[in-house]
C-alpha cells in the first residue's frame, strides 16, 4: 500500500545540501507549494529519507509558462552543486504555452534529457489545472505515467542507457543517474508549482549477479588517469605509464551491497587496491580501498583515501596469506556498514563503519603512484545482497 509520506513540509529539508528550515516553500490547502524563488541552482527541497525501489504518485499543477520537476536517487554532497547532477528528473512544464521552443526531451513527462514522453499517448492539462503523475523505479526498470497513461519506459544502466547518457546533456556529469538509492527532490525552477497527494510505495530488491569482466575487453569499465589498462590472456592488466601517477579502472555503474570475489597476481611491485562505494574526480578518489600490496603491507586491510587513512590493518600473523607473484583470491563482503575481507580463504578483517554505511559509488581497481607496478586481475564475480 502507499504511504502518504510527504503531506507536510517538515518531511523535507529546506534546500538541497541545506539546513532543516524550509525556505521558499509553503503549505496551502493541503498542498506543498514552491513559491517560484528558486532557479537552476537553489530552491529545491529533498525528502528526509532515501528510497531505492519505489512507486511514487503525486498530483501537480503549475503556473502559466512554468517549469518544474521531480527527481529521485538524488545524492546530497558538497561535490554536487545541484540535485539534477545525480538524480533523474520527471519533467513538469507548461507544454502548451511555454515562451521558448522546447525539445521533446524537455516536455512534460520526459525523463529529462534522456527519454522522451510518447506524444501519441500523452494527455496534459493546461497550466493551472491538476495533473496526476507516477514514477516506477523497480530494480532498474523505469516507467513514467501521466494522467493514467504510461508515456515512458526504459531500463537503467544498460549499454543503451550509458550510450544515451554519454552522448548528450549528461556527458560531463559523470555521476548522473548512477545512484541506486537517494532522496526524492521537488524542484523550484523559478515557477510557482503545487504538489499534493504525494504517496510512495517501496518495492522489494531483486539482487543480481554480475561477471564484472568478460575476459575479452574493458566493456563496463572506465579509465581515470593516464596509466595503462589493457586485456591480455583473459586478464585485466594494470601498469604504470610514463607519468607514474595514480590510475584507476572503475565500473561504469554503482554497486552498494555485494559479495565480490576476484583473482589477482602481482607481477611487479603489486601496490594496488580495490575501491568500493567510491566517487572519482579525475584521479582524486573519495572512498575506501581494500589494500592489495607487496608482502608485509596489509593486503586485505581497509584504507580511506583523502580521509581518515587506515581504518583497519591486518594482524601481523596473517601476512603470510599473500602468495606474491602467484594468483591470489580476494573476497570482499560489503553489507550496509559492515566490511569483511578474505585472502586465499583466510579472513583478514571485519569492520563496522557508519560513514561507509552511508555511502554509495563505484568499484575501482588502482595503480599506485611513484611505483613500478604491474598487476593482473581476473574472475571478477559479484553477487548483490
């Protein structure tokens, strides 16, 4: 059943990345009202809770020539100046009388700048009249509905989805649409907009398994930095380039809770790692690393880059679990705030950390700077939890 979750303004923060005081919004006649004081950046409000899989329904109307929207899977973080940099948007606009020419991906009901609403099925009320909209996000299957009719349907995070994302407005917004959970956001885009009867029904998770590496090429991965990543003899190989700087090979999509196993072989030096729930800006990474290192250097421990440093190192007596120069099996289980690692079947660490529990992001393989690294990876298998 649906929960009438957003009936009162106190269910929202005042602004995206802001305080708890609601500014620029009011409640009138059981409706949340954006007063039209916002703009491209600023004025949007987000839900207190985060949601993953859901069905969201709401009624809305907008002033003549108005523009607004509803976003989901929004990440609040100082790295992102606006919610649309992470959260997909159900567009709401005065199709019938907007003062500028609109592209199809800007019209009401569209998955903004991604998937257009079917013009043959869409029935929209004129400005000042109530419409009813619905978003379904079900483990990557997405539907947009308007006034009882389905007008958009697509699958998130497929090859087709990434091709579309990387060829248009979001080409330079690397984290757009990747979050698997996040806040619901109501937009104030400078137009007075009314929202009422906002209800949400959470849907169950359907965990999937993934072979992160197909054995042939780097499909499903993206490189950060100038170091070398290539495939040879059924393995991913990472090597320092001439700059000998940090380099990363990251998954194109996010993974939150999982049980991951992989094999690695340290050919030279071996100073590397596997990052999880991580965000990248060039070669600056925010997240956590399961260490892969030369003998005596805590392979299987957890390190927070550009943050608190070592969260947990392995006991000295477990250092002999590493078979340097041979194939090793590393297993990582990540569930909520708990991280457990194993090396060649031996448990290395168990860690509970609140900050890890709040994060989400990519998996990434690392090449360390100022080293002479060559390392191989294969058999990367992940089961979502």
